[in-house]
């Protein structure tokens, strides 16, 4: 039987079925704070990476691959760590990594590339992003398992 990280997570201190309003508010604030940090990180990455030419949008590609790697690591190692709290997942996985990565921008780039006559490059960029993201997530998971 394969054990997934979810099966190994300790029970949360607050019932998921009936959390208190104050706990829900803390979770929303954690998602918001993570979202601010993730968006700021993506903007910094976009500013640091030179403008793209052609269909491949390198800043978005790098943000998505980095986010996939970190999420793969986090769901394998970070979510089950002793420092885990009910606010870590909303902050890191949902807020920070959810706003660092941007599937919508990827799709806009692919559609614009096709519209601009770069169909092969745009579709290749989309496929490369999906497969590289899967590989990055698998690598993050593998590295997290190796540290156990």
C-alpha cells in the first residue's frame, strides 16, 4: 500500500466540519497574506527575468515551475512537519504558491501566441509548461521523501 502525505497528517486542532468564526478569519488572513507574498514574488521574478520574445514567456514559465516544485515539496514534507499548523497550508500552499503560479497567464500567453501566428511555439510553450510543472512537482516530492 502506498502511503500519501495526506494519510500521515496529524489531526487538526480545530474541527474542519465546524470551525469557529475566529479560526476561519485567521485562515482567510493567512490566505490573503500568502497571496500578497506570492504576488510580490512573481512581480519580482518578472522584473528580474528579461522580457520574452516569441511564444515562450520565461518569467511566467519560471514562476509556474518554481511553484510546482515548492508545492510538490510542501505537500510531501512541509505539511506533515512538526511545525505544521492549521494556518501553514492556507498561507503557503493556497496563498503564496497559488498567487506565485499563474495558469491563467499561461493560457493567455498561449492564446495570444496562436493569435499572433506563433501557434507551434505557443502550443509548445503550453505543453512544456504542463510537463515541466509535473516534473518539477515530482522532483520536489522526491527530494522531500529523500530527507525523511
